[in-house]
């Protein structure tokens, strides 16, 4: 970039050098050559007029025309047009080249030009220029000064003393009294110092190589010294003026702060005077800073004005020190709100500049210039025709003969006239076509605009309103903008949610269409002034819509804060009826924004104090009083101390992350492994604390905490016991306190207790004791009305939660009878509550439908008491054996649990009743929201506890069982197990069969096309190979491709006959061959058979020993008269196959042993010795 700038600067210097040489030694043409050029008045007048509009585009054409005419007699006119030209900064170089051309052709051009340009700075005594616009006069001086400096550089102006006079006039101390003149002089001196750094003795950085060009300029050292001294002294003077004006500004701001604190607002006169002084100070500061930068000096630093208010200047104001706390608060509550109100889309990035109206001024100027040129050319043609006609008539009267040249010129003029007429007719036709096309486009635009306006009410998101804004830019016109503003203004009075999006649309369009917000604000302000005195109730919604629209526009900084404060003041002046609603809605919309904005915080605070004083003084109704308080505290929330976050050690934070963030079905094994790796001595107490905070996690993941508890119990028994104790303690504490704020926690603990039973970590007796504790705790005591009020049904909800979690497991044995009995007591507890709420009643119905669908619900307390008495009599009359069998209730009831992984591989380890019960559990669990069944996707979780569950029938460690009790001896024979019949839709079944068939066919086809893979190793021996002899011992060889069939008697000890399995096509064939007996294949096969035989004999010996010991124990028990023959062994051992011994023990628990033969399983129970 730096090299490119140097190259560009070099080109400019070279161009100036060549022009300077040509201008210092001009080769002017002689008079004879000038006479050959066109010197007619009309032609010269046309060319001279073009000097008034010199620009870079017309420069080449203008210079060609100047070379073709003789301006010897029109030099003064040309100079006057050049002096009147309104030159821009980009047109200066074009004007320099034009002046150089005229200087090189006409000797008296330069003196006239210098004299004409100096009149701009020294108008003389006529005073005509004083009546002109001051801004245009300042712009004219700036462009003239730049032109004079460039003319000096190229050698047209040779004397630098003219700049001495100009600078002396500009730096005069008399002009400092006039602020506007001071601003103009500052801009001129800054331009002179930047453009003519050589005059001041300054040197541009990186441009030292071009000093030779500046050395050729005739600027003496005295002149440079004068320029530098004049500019520095003037800078010091304006700096002092800036300091004094800043002091007066601070004084006025202090007075305004006093007025604001006393009255709450400033008068219009004070506001106008302050804004005028502030504007003057800002302009002076910019001018002084610009001059300091041009002179390579430090700009002046103003003292800090932190004690001023500056509440009326808009957005460029610093916050006041009186509200430091609010100034520290962010204006917006969150990043999304800030982005909505501040991050507006840039339309210039989405829409061409032509559609936004930014190129219209240039195009209009070009059209205007083209029309002026065409009108000038046509007028010139008309005047020429008219003059030629007159000359031809006079010549015809005076002379009879007409010159041929005159006739030719007349013919040419006539042809020109005809061509002009044809062009006019063509232009008219083109205009008509353009008008028709414009009418068609307008019709299409009108239809598109109507469609766009119909979509406005549906723009309820930021993306939709931004997209509609971009689409409107393609229909941009003044009429369409008016229609859009009218549509925005006429928004439905009840659609208050659309106002922020409409305001965003207006704010986005305001960057390129300045008239849209002004039109809308004027309409809203007029409507507010019209509605302020309307007291009819029908106008309240329109008033609220109007004031909220103004508030939203204020948050987008479209509506000035002064308008909002004037509306609020109008409502506070008559603080009654609708004005209270309007003021509160305004404060709710933009009050917080104005209170937190630094430039309006003091005024808004004063308004809020006035609002509260009016509320306390006036006797407002409760609705209005609540509205006022809400609006006040929304703008100015009460101060409160910051919340102190608890600091936890990194290890504790990691535990909370594992349990409350990472724990889910897929990560439960990972979490378990991580918990086992923790330093248990340090983390046990905190883990216990976190496990009890199940209410802080997801309710659907409570069962995962129970799973972790049951899994950790294998490694830390004391931890699992502590978890159960703490859960039971929390349940009791909840019953004692009966606090409403603890209800969520109590429900989670009940779910946790049920899940602990589901994972076989607690006994059913714990569940039933908890259930009875819930319905009887506190009854019969003086605190009964406090602990369990008659209208409080929360204990019912606790019981429902626990039974829905684990109640469907109590479907067999004594646990079934216990649950039936409890449900009767539960019905009596329900009746004691009186009429129940509908949600509680529906939950009870769902519970009974899930746990006991056939149980009848009693309608009177007498029937219920009779049923309880009958149940107790039946229990007393039951035989002693049934009471003893109750010890095994938990074991039998949990055999069919879907979470029990103790089912055998072939499904023969459980009775049919238990299997059906397991199916019933699955169906019931599918209807339960507790998610504790087998179809809940917990099969993966069962793997963690598979070792415990595969070896332990139940976790009822507290049951007193005898060692010899057989399976299935504790239940009545009349137990009925019902299974739900699943109704299958025939259409769905047919569709499933069809899709399955298609899937299998597709798989078959794909397998046909696959390359045939190599036959697997360790291939099984085909049956047809074993049909030959009964004494064959078939084993698999190490290679997996050969089967040894050894018959030592037939072939002797030296050779062994083997059969080799071969495949020909799709058929398997065998081929016999002989192998030496001392080969490695035969030896390894014999060793393998010997090892298997020894293992088989060892297993057989152990089983026989076990059976003998068991028979002795049973015989001893039979002699004592206790189930003698009923406890005989029921095992059957099948010989001839492989046997395996699987057994795992658990401290103090019962063992289940599996002896697996080739065709079945052997089951027996016993205690670990």
C-alpha cells in the first residue's frame, strides 16, 4: 500500500513538473494562427459557458473545443466564468489543466485570472457578496484557495505574496469575534496547511525525494517564517477561545443540573440555548483539532467534565456522576435483546444503491445537465437559423446575385433544422414508450406492495421482518414509503407483540430512507395529542398501542427522548383514569432503557420519584396502584446483595458433573467405573449427600442412581446401607415437617426407594413398613391437623408414586397378600379424606388398574371394615405351613422380575407360572410411567448387576430360611396368573410379514453376489460322517479342516485312518486317508481327548459327592419329622456330555448352583459354608 501511494504521488509530481515547465515558458501561437480558428461570438459564447461547469468527465472535450476557437477578445469573459465555477475537490486538477491551456495560448489570461480569484477573498466595498449564503461563500473560498495553490505549483501564479495577504486576512484577530467567520477561517487555514506544507516549512513523511520540485518554487525564507508564525499565533488564539467556551458550557450544564433536580425538566429556552452553545463548541473543537493535526501539533485536551449533566444533547453525552450505580448497569438484560435492538442489517450489503435512492441525486444532476445542454444546442440552432434567414433576406434585397457559399450554408442550415425536428419526434415517441412502461411497472409494484403489506402482521420474528425490509427496498418509492408508514401506523390495537418488529423495520429503513421514521413519528405524536383528552373507555387500547409504539421506537433511538418525556409529563400532569395506564405502559416499554441510558438517567429518576409521590398522594384503586408499583420497580429494581456462589473442591465438582450431567442410560457403566476410582475415604460422605439429592437431577433418571447404589454395594456395603438409611430418614423427616417446599424432594425419595427395591437392594418388608408409616404417622396425636390435614392429599400421592414404581412386583406369594391387605387400609385412608381432587382420583384409578385390576373398590367404610375383619380371620385360620412359607415370599415374587438376570439359557429354570408372571410384569410395566420394567431399555443396565443377579435368587438377607427348602414349596396350588391378551392388527401383521419377506429376499440376493469366503476354522463334523461306526470318536483338528476318526484295532498302531472333509460344488464329501500314528496331528488329538476325559471324571466325582452329602442332610431332616420325603432330590444328571460347574457366593446369602449337561440344567439351593 505504501509503495502504491508513493507511485501515485510520483505521477502527480511529474505531471505538475511538466505543466510548470510548459507554463513558465509558454509557446503561444501567433495572431495569424489564431485568425484561422473560429472567432464567432456564438461559438465562443457556447464554449465560454462550459467553463462554468468544469469537471473531470468533461475536461477532454472542453479542452478540444478551447483549442478550436479564438478567445483573444473573450479572455475576461472566460476568467469570469472560471471564477464563478463551483469546483469540488475532485475538479481542481481538471480546472488547473484548463487554466494551463488558456495561459499557454493567451498572454493576458493569468493576470486577469489572479485578479478575479482574489476578489473572492477581498470582495471590496460593493458588499454584493455579503448578501449571499454564508455556507456557499465559505465553500467558494475553500475551493478558490485550493485552486490558487495548485496554480502556484504549476507556474501560472508566480508570486507567493498573494498568499501572504490572504493568510494575513484570515488570521486577523477581528474575525475571532464572529463564531461563523472563525469556523470558516479555521477550515481554510487547515486546508492551506495540509495542501501547502511547503509554505509553512513542513515536510510530508516519505516525500523527501521530491524536494527539488518544491525548491524551484519562489518562496523566500521570510515568507515561510511569516506563514508559520501567523498560523501558530492563530492556533494559540483559537485554543484560548476554545477553553473559554468550554468553561461557559460547563457553567451552563451545572445550572441545568440544578434546574433538573428541582423541577425535573428544562425550559425550552434553556434547552435551545444549551444546544446552540454545545453545537458551537463541538464545531470549534473539530476545527481546532483539524488545524493542530495539519500543523503537526497535539490537539488541545479539555478538562474532564464529569460533574455536568448534558441531558439534552442526545447520544453524545457522558454519564453523570450522580448516578454511578445505574451507569454501571448494562442497558440491555441479555445479548439477544441487545442484538435485536442494536444489530440492524446493512441494507447496502443486500440491496443495490440505486434502489435505496443514494444514486438519485447524481443521476438527476446528469439528467439536468443533459437537458440544459440539449436546450442550449437547440436554442443555438434556432438563433443560427433565424440569423441566417435575416442575412439572406437583406442580401437578396441589396444584391441580385447570391453567393454559392451562402446557398450551401442555407441548405446545411435547413438540413440541420429537419434533423432537429426528426430528433424531437423520436424523443417524443421514446417518452411515450417510457411512460407506458412506467405505468406497467407501477401497476406491478402496486400489486407487490399490497402483497408485502398483507404479510406484515405475520412477521413475528427477527428474520422474517429483516427479509421483508429487504424486499421492500426493491419497491422503494416515495408513494410506497407513504403506504408503508400508513400500514405500520394502522397496526391492530390488540397486536402489541408486532410493535417491536415494526419498530425494527423502521430503524433498518432509516439508514437509507430518512423520511420513514419522521413521517411515522409525526403521525404517532399527532394521535397521542388527539387521544390524551379522550376519556371514553373504548379508546384505552388505542392509547396503549400508540404509547407502546413510541416506546419501542425510542429503544431503537428513532424517537428522541424529549418526545417520550413530553408524553410522560402530559400523563403525570393529569394522573388519573386512562393516563395512569398510558404512563405505566410507557414506563414498562422504554422506562428501563431510559433509566439505564447515561444521558437520561437523572431525568428518568426524577420522573419516577414524581410518579411514586403521585401514587402516595392520590387515592388510587388497587389495580392502578399495582400497575404503578410494577412499572416503577421494572425501571428501578430494588437493590439487593449479589448472590454468593458456593465454592467446591474440584473433586466434588467432578462428582456432581458425573451424577447430574453425564449420567444417562448409555454412560452409566462409565460413571460407575469413575466412582469406583475415587478416593473413597474422602468422597464417601459427599457421594452419600449427592445420591440423596435425586430431586436435583432428572426425574426419569432416578432409577440410574438406584442402579449405581446397587452396583456399589458389591464393593462398599456400608455405603449402600447408609443410602437406604438416609432415604428412610428423609421420608420420615418429610412426614414430620410436612413442608410444601419439600414436596418435590419427597416424591423423588419415594421413587428412589421403589427403584432400590426394583434393583433388589432392599426387602419388601421395608417397602410395606414405609407404606404403613405414611398412612398412620401423626394420627391420634394433637399435631394430626398439622402433620396430615384433612384436605391434604399429598400422602396419597406419595403412596401412588411408590406403588407405581415397584407395586407390580407384588403379584405372587405372601407379598401379594400383604399388598392386598395394604390396599384395603389404603382405601380406608382415602375415605377419611373426603372428596378428592380430580387429578388424585385419576391417579388412584390408574394405580389400581395397574397393580390390582380385579380388586373392587369399596364405597362405604362399613363394607371396608367388614372386608378387613374377614381378611384377618382368614389369616388366623391359615395353617402353620403357610405361615412358614411366607419366609420365601420375596424370593418367589422377584423370580419373575424383568431385572433378574438369573433365567437360564434354554428357559427351563423357572416354572410356567413364574414365566407368565414375568410376561405380566412386562405388560404392566409398559403402562407405567415409572419406567421400571424390562421393556424400558434397561437391559444394558442389568449387565452391571448380572453377576449378583445370576447367582442370587433375591437379596432378602434378613429372611430366616432353612437350607433344604425346595423350589416351589411355599406357594398355594390355587395361584392364578393372568396374562394380558395382546390384540394384533391383521393389516399391520400382514404388512410386517411382507416387509420381512422382502428384507430376507434382499439379503439372500446380496449374499449370492458376494464372493465366497473361506470356510471357517473349527468346523463341526457332519452327521453323515458319524453314521459309519458307533465307536467313532470325532474331534476337531487344530487346522479345522480335518477330522480324525481313529480305529486302532483295524489298522494297527503304525497307521491311523482319518477322514478328510472336502467340498465339491455345494456338497460336502469325505475322503479316507492313512496317517502315521507318531505324527503331531494324532498325538495332539490323543492328548486333548485324555484331558477332556479327566475333566469329565473330576466333575462327575464332585457331583456324586455333593449328592451324597445332600442325601445325608435330607435323611437327617426326615428323621426329625420335617418334610422327609418332600425334600428328596429332584436333580437329574445326564451322562455322556460335558459338564460345567457355576457358582458364586454372596456374604450370608443363598446360593443357586447350575449343573449344565448336554440336555438340561440342574438347580439346587443351599447356604455357603
